[in-house]
């Protein structure tokens, strides 16, 4: 996943949840995400995306520990250091969906 300017989005350190699919931790609502390497400039000054917040909405399913799992369709927004919205993150085609065997 990337910010709209190309920075890399990753779960914050220690945000690995208890649910795993194929050994990979699955993100849940409320987990913290950070952005690194965002090159965004506004008004001639660096204004990189630093965090991402997901908004699964009420009634979202499936749940893990009472919290909605984050899907590739879950609404989200990237933010700068002063919490200015910078646009939604972009999910790469290779990361969309989960396949089961």
C-alpha cells in the first residue's frame, strides 16, 4: 500500500494483530499505520504523508476481537504531521483480495 504520492504505508511497530492469514498479520480497525518516503510538497515546502487512518464504518464485518478487519475496500485517509488530509492510500493490484485454498 502507498500514499497518493508514492510513500510506503506499513503498520506501526508492534501493531501486529492476533489474527494471521498464511502467517501474515491481518490489520484491524484502530491499528496504527505510518508512511515513509512520501515526497509530497505543498507551497514549496515538504508536507509528507506520515500516518494513515482507516474508517471501516459501523456494522463492518468480518470482526476479530470485536474490531473490524481492514479490507482493501475499507475507507482510509493519509495525513501530514499537522493532520491535514492528503488523500486516500493506494492499494497495489498484487495486494488486493485474499485467496483461500
